[in-house]
């Protein structure tokens, strides 16, 4: 797996992340579709493909560690290697969260994983999180720090939907019962954490490019 030069290794690390990112975006999109349309077979496909994402993370880690051991990069190149490690970990966690959504769909049996009265909120929830994932992967590919900064505002809107889900469950109009409320709470958590990892991913990219976190970058 080792390349001849440090630049070769950095290029390969970026290519590996560029391959991994769309897999994670697709995993969430398919998990969301499975949830909203009650498609258990699609959910099972998301679960079955999660080890592929894990394998990409392991390959990035192997090359990153090898690069640091052999080439001993300094300052900016070292930031990029460390960022590749961190981004692969964020992407793997995002894949895990998509798989958790799919697992909820797969294990509910004949009962829909999502009560009908929660469906409109999760239509919005899924669309907003999916858009964040697309944006985060674009940031990862292009190193666009200005685009990265947008994700914090996007996450605020996702958090607002998250609060609306709990307001629904604890409000007087909730009729789906306790087991459904437990599933909805978990599903909301998986969506919210996935969005958080999108922000973390962008933050790591900003650090690689500027040496600063998003909060410290003057835009």
C-alpha cells in the first residue's frame, strides 16, 4: 500500500476518502428511504454494506500510520495525514448511524418503525440531514472552507427538527404508545448524531487547510 513519496501517499489518502464519502451518503439516504417507506429489504441492504465502509476506514488508517512512520511528515503534510485519520473515523461513525436507522426498520417486524403521525417530521429530518451529508462530502473532496462553515447553520436547523420530534412525543396528541416513542426517540438521536458528524467532518477539513477550527477561521 505504501507509495514512493509523501505526496503520493497524501494523494492516495484523499482518493480513499473521496471513495468512502459517497458510500456514507448513500447509506444514510437509503436508510432514510427504508424508514419512510417501510422497506425492510432496503434496510437489510444498508446493514449488509456497513462492513464495506468499515473496511475503507481500516485502509485509510493503515496508510495514514504507514505514512507517518515512513515519511515523518512535518506541519502541513502532517495535518493532512491526521485529518485523513479523523475524517475516516467520522465517516465510519456516520455509516454506523445509518446502519442503526436501518436496524430499527429491520427489527420492528410487521409494525412500521415510524408511526404515521411522526412521518412528516422525519421527511423533513431525513431531507435536511441528507443535504448536510452531501455538503460535508463535497467539503471533504474540495476543501472548501466557506462551504464548511455553512454546516453549523444547517445543523441548527436540524436541531430544531429534533426538538419538534420530542415536542410531538411528549405532547397531548401522541397516540402511538410507548414502544413507538422509544423507537422514534432512538431514530431522532441517530439522525441528530449523523448531522453532528457532518459538522465535525467539515471542522477537520478546515483544520487541515488553515490550521484552525471553523470557530477560529475568519470568514
